[in-house]
C-alpha cells in the first residue's frame, strides 16, 4: 500500500467523467452554491435557534458566510454585499446538523436498485405510500427496493401479528416495478408479483404470497439483484450513495462516521462474490469509489468520515500492519476524511474479541496512535474489550507496546506514550449491557461510548434492550448517539431519540424502563457531544452553532423541544424542512 492510500481503491479512481450525467439529474432538491462570489451569504431570521453551545443559548438569527457561521444572535457579522439570502423562519426551530457517530452509509449507497428508506413507515399504508412515491420517479420496470434497516415489527400494530406488506399490498403500491423488502443481514424478504416472476426464473424459491425464506434463498435473491448490469456499474453506485445521503439530510443528518463492512473475501457468510455474501458485505478495495468521485466533483451533500473495519484472523495481521505503516489517520478535508480502525480490529467477525489476532491488532493500533473502535453486543464483550484496553494502556505508558512474537520487527523499537490510549479517542460501540464499573473504567481510559436507539426500537425486546442511557449520563461518561444503520437499524435519528426518551420499541412495548433521558440530553448526544467522536480536527468545527464553526444546521418540521406541540409519539414524525451543510442548502422543503 502506498503512502496516503486509505481513501483510494486498489485499481485507482472511479471514472468521474462517465458519471457526470447521472449527477446532473440526481437529488433535485440539492442546491450547490450560487452566482455570488464564494457562494454568497445566508441570514436566517425570526427563528428559535438552539445553538447547543456551552451556555445552551437560543437565538433568533444566524449569519452564514463562506461556509461558516459568521454571526450568531447579536454577534457582529458582515456577509457578502448584495449576495445575502435572507430566510424568514417564521418561528421554526433550528438545531445544529446532526452527527451519526456509527453507521454504514457507504454500504447503503451500494444497495442494488432504487432504495427506499422505510424508517418512518409505521403502517402498511405508509410503506405503500413511500414505495409508490419512489416508483413515480423511476422508469417502469426498474427495481424499487428497501434492503435492510427495516423489520416486520414496524408495519402492523399489536395485537396483530408482525408482518411485511404482502404480495397483494406490494402489487397495489408497485404495479409496474419489481420490488424486494429485505430484513437484517440475510432475510427473510418479501417481493411482489413482478419480482416473484424474476426470482423464480433464477431458481429462487418464492412463496405464493411473495415471501422468501431467510438465509440461503434471501441471500440468493440479493445476489441476483447485485449482479444485474443496471445495478453493477459506477453510475448506479453514485446514484445510490446520493440517494442514501439525500435521505440522511432529509432527516437532519449532516455528518456520518462510516464503520465499514465485512469484506467479500472474508465474509462470514461464505465465499466472495457468491449468494452467501450478505447485506453487510462489500468489496473493500472499490467500496469507496462513489464517495471519492462525488467528492472530486463537489457533490457530496453531507460529510463522511470513514473507519476501516478489519476482519483478519492471521495473528500477524499483515493487512492492518500495512495500513498503519503507510497511511495517515484523519487524512482528508471537511467533506471526506478517513477516521480510524473499526468497528472490528482484526480477528474473526463477532467471534474475534480476545483472539491472538485481535490482541495483536489492538496493540498495533495503539502503537501507531490511531483511533480504534470495537463493538460490544453481548453481556461480556465490553468486559473483554475494556479489560484488554486497560492492559494496553498500561503497556503503552510504561514499556511501549511489545512486538508481536510471531512477527518481531527489529527496526521498530517500542514507543512509550505517557498518555497511553487516553488521548486516542477509542470507542466502544452499542454497549447495551455495560455495567457501572465498566462505565467508570471507560472514563479512566478516556474511552467514548457510542450508544444507539433505532436498532432497539426496531427489534428490541425486554431482554434484548439497553443501552443504559441514564446510568451512562449520571456517571459522567463520554457518550454520543449513533444509528448503526442500515442493516439491522434505521438511519432516522428521530427514531433513536424517541427510543432514548420513551424506552419503547416499534411494537409499543416499554423495554428500557429506568434508563430513559430527556429530549435535550439525547439531542445533545447527537450534536455537541458527538463532535468528540470525529477527532480533534473536526471536533473544533462541528456539533454546535457558534461563530467560526462550519455552517451545518437543520430547520425542523416541528418544535421538538415543546411537548405541548410535539408529543413523545410525534417525535417519530419529525424531519428536516431545510438542511444546510457547510453553508450550502442541501435539502429544502421551505420553498415548496
């Protein structure tokens, strides 16, 4: 690997010139720049602008100039003479751009077909409406799909049995388009009549009602879509990423920390390029082509920071070694940057924590001073992770990280770091069952806890619940919100906020009693608190509405902070009516 190759594919850049046509017609609600020098200025007035700064100020106006906040409230600021657009908010509520500190936005962009996020579909009728709306924008015969980030729990209220929209209901919504709705990593899935005909022609077993069984048959269906020529080309992948990021800005997400994917060559589902590669697998060498091409053309509508997930059972971790030796963390600009290692650090997926490869990888990441993230799902993962991180922290502070016995490097002496890992911004993700003593250990190690809500809302149960939001905040731990979308969880941050505030899942069950937090607390976890997870370079410029920070903000459809106007249940319906990223309007319903 060459120096600074982390954001490059093994085969070079995507053919940007070939993709210009698709970009000109994609995402019609996105506006870039203006005729004014430097893009002009924007002044928002007559609003309730929650800055989320240290004083928690609420102001009525803000000035944006050259991509930054030039004045907030009564602060002095200029603007471009004759080039300032004034937007009257008419009392609307504004918050900083929302940050998702752990998701899989790149994977979502690689979905085959025209993907529809059903995050806000809490009924069959709403799912039909969203699918039909997407179909109206694409030619007849094209696939309209919703792959991952959904669950049968969300569509039918109790006491009715949880289920997908059935074949007849999908036919009604999509009479001229084939479809596939796909749950989690490997199904089950559901299709309509046109899709049924296609899948059966490929030898895939489809029930009379359009159902496709989980695992082998759903994986075969997914692979059948992936290899269709209209889906397996650079233009389709560019369109897919624009679509994914476009949904994000429509719900207020302006910054994504992507946590990578299982690799096709090492997927725990099977061999590369076969039906066994599930929804959470991609080609690690070409997966970022679309993001790089969009960035080169100035067309990214949101910020993306990329972590590198490692599944490497070889105890000497040669791939990880090469990356750490030849790449620079946080390389990039304010739109696209690499981040750290995670959400796995070598070893095997889901079973690698504590293995020799995982321990060697963890030590190497510490030695090189990179950010590291590991996920904790079980009732013991966090114990194994934090105990070993504590060991590594002691080693780094006192003797330096020992060389790997299997592959010692005499040219690389141990390096002592008096701060250990405490300044490296290591993160344990999800932590549904973390205990107070390990929360305290995370504080001592300078470790952040990435907590989530949308996954538990979608499929959580009274025993599969958590995380302990209230305990984490009461103990003063470093924490921030994420979605872990979009395989097993929704991307929509308002769903995550609803779960954190109410403790209820999609079936209306109270599953996280005693661990709920306030609306302001969870909003802060999505903004000011989440900036820390982006590293020191981006942290100084994001998370709050303050003079000199990058101008990311969201105008909300309703006043989230007022329970008299927005009940707890109505939090689920909140969206953005205008999203501004780096001073550019990237989503706009105010003018419609």
